[in-house]
DNA sequence: TTGACACATTCCCATATGGGAATATAATTC
DNA sequence: GAATTATATTCCCATATGGGAATGTGTCAA
C-alpha cells in the first residue's frame, strides 16, 4: 500500500509546508485571489492552483468567482479537528514540562545547599 | 520534487492514521512494548517497528530497553507544536461557527414572527 | 553452544507525489 | 471574433511511500 493521497484528509493535506503557508496567508487576508497567492508565496501559478485543489478537496478552503478571478477563503472548522486531536495530548506535554521544571528546581536547590 | 519524507517533521509523521493510533495508545498506556502494540493494533510486527521508527526520528516517541523488549513512550512536546499551529486559526473557526449560529437564529426568529 | 524470543532492517512493488512545462478553459476587453 | 488575462489541467519524472516476506541482530534461558 502506498502512502495515502494528500487529499485523503486534513492531516495529509497539511503535511505539506506550502499548503500550511497558504492557509496562514488566507487566515491573515481573508478572500484572496490565486494571482495574489502566487506573488505572496513566490511559487508558480500551476503549483499554487494544485495546492489549492488539494486544500479544497479536504474542505480546508472554499472558492468563489469574481470576474475571472477565483477568491479562496479559509474554512477553519476543518482545522479545529487537528486542534482537537492534538489537544488530547495536552496533559502529557504539560506533565512532561512539569517534570523537567521539577528536575531543574531540584538541581538548583541541591546546588545552593547540599548540607540542608 | 517528490513528496517530503514522512520523517521530515511532525506534520508529515502524523499524516499516517496508523501512526496517530500508535500515539493514542502510548498516551493511554505509558511505556509500551512493540509486541503489545502489535497485538493492540492488529498490525504485523515489521509494520509497527517501521512506524515507530518514523515517530522516533521526528522525536514523537522515545525508546528504552528492558531485557529483550523495547518500551516506547510518547514525547508529547512535539505534538504541542501541532496544537500551537492549529490554534492560530482558533478565532477563525469560532467566528465562522458564530456566523452559522447567527444565521440559524435569524432564520428561526423570522419564522416565529415575521410580523414583528 | 543452541534455541527461542523481541525487535529492526532489507528487499520488493504498486502507487501517489510536487514541481516544471505546456496546454486547456473561462472571463474580459477590444 | 481575436487578443488578453486568470486560473485549471495534463503530462512528465525522480523520489518516497506502507506493507508483506524474508532476514538480521540482540538478549535471555538451558
């Protein structure tokens, strides 16, 4: 079995850094035309269109026509799914950070006065 | 340029559903041996080992030896990066949900009494 | 030493990729 | 209609994939 298609789901779609970049631009600027993305990202137009196609297939962006332009817009609710998934692990990373902090504190305490 | 390697970063690593599953199991059960994962996930042992290799390369898990077993453990701080990235878009999805709610409320208000 | 076990690695293959180049399509202007 | 502009699609290719099968490696036990 080969790697799953990038259009399989949000997780596969956002694996590509260029596509994450596109989402970030859309988040900042609202509805953006393809040509504007081409300029902003310094990519070829076909490359941008293909990435947008992937993002669209997984529901991360939506399009609307305006004259001969296509305005792409972020559909953030799909990103909430990523957020929610990662959030499951929240207590784990905060616990681990706690442990690191505790160890650091213990070390500095031990250094200040090992005779205590 | 082909697709980036799965070991490139956390985003590429978690694109694979099996690997997300593995992380979830590790989150629930702490330090887990490979053979236990094989049973739990119903995958072949080489498949599990390969996925663990990917997760390890991007720092999502760590290993420790115990006899002939290898115990794998979640390193959650790398997942925090995913969480933080997605969180950037938080206001977007909550705003969008707000707009949906507002529209729904307006509809029901209009239906209850268009004469008001 | 010889097995037996736990795990990692290698070899294989069908398949999807991202990007460039070229081309197609659609809307606008003249 | 013809030329122009904005975008999408197609064709190409080097490359990485996930899984199965087979094999390698390290550790324990007798």
